[in-house]
């Protein structure tokens, strides 16, 4: 099935199976049906069990998730909470000084409304200190805390980033001291995180590439490098 959003390059980046059999998809699309010069927004779409668009979700099964009224944003990651709420993450361009910032939102899967108990009006925008940052993976811990994995260039070069938020969308400062753990895998050309998963013991495994090579790292539940993994440095 092909669904037309805009004349721009629209993309589904994550597919999630809801407990009631519906399917949620997150990604990005152009914001205008005919004008290819309009900016990108993050999107969520829900299909019913028979694959038709679920009209109860945002009126027509499709929802724009705008972090900025005029600037580009794209989302690459999604996750489901136990209560069925949908998390969507990516990046938003905020200013020439900040460039791309981390963008995270939460919507209700029943009707597509923003969860106003999360962040500010259902959305969180965070500058982790770099000019190019994005979320590529989201996971939810058993206690409801939210992990996001991505990339930041706060050090001047692209590094892996893992952050943890409370269920209310506030950085959890018990994780790595300030809620964010950034680390360099040693590449002179940059490291890019592409995926993340949780082990049964709560340790966090992330993967991507560094200088064109495979790169896998493991963090403890407290957000430190797990020195029992890899070459003694967690990598």
C-alpha cells in the first residue's frame, strides 16, 4: 500500500504493533499536499486490524507532529509504552546557533492527541551541546523510564549519545549524573549510533558505526560504560 502525504520524499522509519492488533508507523513527511517547498514534519500513522487507516486516530489515521512551525524536522525512531502510548523521536532544526536538536514526543494511540503530561504539551526539545544531534532509537524500561539513543557533535566530532527521561519527559539525573551519556569510539571521522536494545538485566546495548566499521557498546543501568564488555572499556 502506498500513502500519499506530500510531493517531498516521505518515509516510514519505524513500525510498531499495538496490543489490539493495530499498526502504528512513525517517520516524516512534507507539510503540504501540493507544494514541494514546504518543510518536513515528523508524522505518526495508525492502521486498523484490516490495514485501513484508523479514523479514530487524529481524524483520518495520520498526524503531523510539529516541533517547529517553520523549520525542518524528521523522526527516525518510535516505541510503545505498556499503556499503548506512542513515543516518536528524531531531530528538529531550531536555530543557526543550535542546528539540529533532539526531538521527542508522546501521543495517545487511541485518538492521536498529544500526551500533555509529557514534556511541554507532549513534546521535548533538547540541545545536548552540539549543532547536529538526532535520535535514532527509543526503548522503554520496565519502570517506565525512557531511553533514547542517537548522535551528537558536542565534542566537535560525532559521538554516540544515550539519554534517559522520566515518564514525564524530564531528564533523569540519576543516569550518568545529568541524564545524558556521550562517548567517543575513537573515530576521527565520526561515530553514528543506529540501534539500541535492553538486556534482561537492564544493561543498554547500542550499535552503529565508527570510521566505517561495526561499533557496539554496552552501558550499565546507571549510564556508565560497562567495562566487562569489549576491550575493558565497554566498546
